[in-house]
């Protein structure tokens, strides 16, 4: 019933609201403040701006190698950034409303991009579920957060980045559907699922190679647990800039060697309606998979 009401709200959303246009000045102002805080002395300033503030990656060699290894979604600001930050706050037992305030401000600072907003909405829904002791399946939360995002910003129906973010979040829910809790098995299954579900959305936009399953586990964790925290620390003290530059240079060298066997092939991308059909088809499949596996069983 909730999903039906949300979907109805999307269809009846008045175009004149144009919420995205109304908040554009706030987005631009906050994003500019984020760039002003970055240390200009950084040798890899452009990469730092991409990691922290969501700027477009201007280092073409780095961008190509990240695309070849299929970890560019972790390097540039996306929904995964918010998830990492929220997980860190969760470890520190930061209250939900403080986390929400900071994550909302950060979402503005990185340009209020569709994948980031979808992740923010998802985290809000998870917080509400926890507060009211609701336990929706993860794939259903992904569906609700995506529909809520579209209800607020219907112009993002044409956003390929939103589709990719949505599809990636859905893919990562498979281990929870199969109830695999062992860490290594869960991570491997999540990466395999990610590889499968992203084949169509990434077709024509970048490389998707079977090795990306391993690369996401190895190189992806370097970005998430080393480069991202270091990039944030450069805002606090310029002493971390030297460390950040040194580790990033090493990372770029390793990345180049990892990406060498992979060749980028140019293809025409699929149409937006086809991509949405792909996403919702997988939602339906996951729903009936869960029913088939656990119908009549207690959770």
C-alpha cells in the first residue's frame, strides 16, 4: 500500500513545483564553500576535489583506469560516500538527527547529485524503520527510497546516474535476501550481483570486466578506508596533504598496473525506458525470490 501511494504521488506531482530549481542557489553556495575549504597546496588537488566535493574528475588517465577497474563509482562522490560516513557515525553512536543534519549538509556540498540524494533518502527511511521497529527487506527499502527521490525530483527520471545508483543498491541487497551472513561469502556474492545487474546500465558508459569483482574488494576498500578518510583529514590539517598525495600517487601506480589487461570498448548505451525496465524487472525477481525461499517461514 505504501509503495502504491508513493507511486501515485509521483504521477500527480505538479511540474510547477520545480524543487530542484528552487534549491539550486543553496546547492551552488554550499558546493562553493566546500571547494574553498580544500587545501590548494595539494599536488592532487583535482582528485581531492572529486573525492570530497564531488567535482568532475579532470585527471583523464586516473579516470580511465578507474573506469577500467570499475571502481570509479567509489572514487567520485556517490551514495557510497554517505553510507561510509553514516557507518562511521554509527560506530561513534552519533544520534540520528545529528547524522541526518550533517549528511544533508554534505549532500548539498557535493552538488545535491541524484545518487547522493537517493542514498540520503534511503538512510532516512532506515532511521525511521529502526525508530518504529519496522524491518523492511533491503531491496524494498531501495525501491521506496528511489520512488521517494523521484517524487521529490521527477526530472531525475532521465538521470542515468540515478538509475546506476539504484541498480547498484539493489544488487547489494542480494546477500540479505539469501540470508548470507558470513563476511567473505556475502562480499563476494554482493560483488558478483553488482557485476550482473550493472551490465546493462554501464553498457556504453564504461568497462565492466569479471575482474571488477576482485578489484572492488581490493582497490575499492583502499579508496573507502584509506583515501576517503585521508581526504577528509586534509580539511582539518594541511599536514595530511603530504600523506594524501603520497598514498594517492602509489594508488595511481598500482591502479595502472591492475587496469593494463583491460580494454575499453565503445558501445551505444541503452535507452532510458529500457534501463528503468531492467531495474524494475530485477525488483520483481528479488521479490518473488524472497517469497519462494521463505514463504511460510518465520524470520
